[in-house]
C-alpha cells in the first residue's frame, strides 16, 4: 500500500455529520478543501464514539492536519481524482469495519493520479507523484530499478514483448529481465526474487537473502504478521503502538487498535 495512505486509510466516512459540512465535490480544487472533505468523511459519529475521541472537533482538526502533512511537496491536486478519493472513502467506511476489498478500493482511488507532480514526459522520477498525472504520466521503472521515467504506461498482452520503456505487463505477469517477455508470476514453491521474479498476488516471497527465495502461502487469519502484504486477507490488525499483530478478516475501529491512530484524543 502507498506510504502516503497508511495513516489516512484507517477511518470511516461521514454519516450524521460529514455530508453536511464537507465541501461539495466540485469545490475540491485545493489541498485545503480536499483535506477538509476527507476529515469530515472520516470523523463520523461512529468514528468518534468507537475511537473514544473527546469530540468531533478534535477529530476533524487531527485528521485535517494529518492529511495536509502527508501531501508531497511540489505537487498539485487533481480535482477529479480528489472527488473519486473522497467518494471511495465514504462508500467504503459505512460502518466501523473495514474489509480487504474496501481497503483496496480506497487505495486505488486515493493513490495513482490524486496529485500531479512537476515533471513532464521522459523526466527522471522515483515515484508516481514526481510525474504530471494530468498528462496520464506515471513513474515507469524497469523491474528491479530504483529510478524510472515519467511515461504513459503501455499495457501489453500476456506472453508478449515488454522491451519498450513504457511497456507494462498484465497484473498476473511480470517482465522477465533477461528475455524482455511478459511471463506468468511464480506459483507456490517456485523461486522468486523481489524486484525481479514475482509471486502471484496470493503468495509471498520468503527467504533466500539477496538471491531470492520461494513463493509461500500468506499467513491465515489469526497468525502473526507485521505487514498487510504478509496476510492472505491483506489485513494485519495491530494493537495500538505495536508493529506486530495478527492477520484478520476485517479491521475495526477501537482505541486498542492502530485503526484509531491519528484521530486525536
């Protein structure tokens, strides 16, 4: 999950309050307006109650401040994407429980394209927010590379060439660094190497050090985890202020959970 989203995802939408005091979608043209809308969506009555926040004003101030602080420097907001992001948050967080599909939907809507970076076509980049999203540019990197170029990605067919600098393989494939052909992601038990040889999305690459390891099944509900990606459900529920938790089906708002971190007190 994108690092900018981590402190912002753990929230719920406007219920009794948010729909009335949030800026209308057409008004989401500035970071200030966007963060106000997102804070209003997150600080519903149920969020304030479940997280045991002093009051809604405290929650609004905390969430707005967290949102503004997380905006990358040197970027501009893309209003259409801001509208989609706030709608995704509101649609996903109808109660105090978050499922994996809901979190993925919010991650997708609030990640790529939300902010337009300062760089144009073919400029060097390290993340998507370096590139001007209004031109549909993303930071396209060769597999294993730390730096790429701002390009419009070109989706190629399975088992076809991915030699073009903007070529991107389908989600169930990766570009083989030697043959420059899209190959299927590795199955359970097969060898893998982060950045070079990928496992299918339901598996995790474990062991092997710099020379890679093997694709293994992700942890099941109840097993220990540190990252969402380690769990089959893609949810690692952690106690407040802890870096270790357990895989869960859903994430619930509670002052005992990291889900309420950053909501004020």
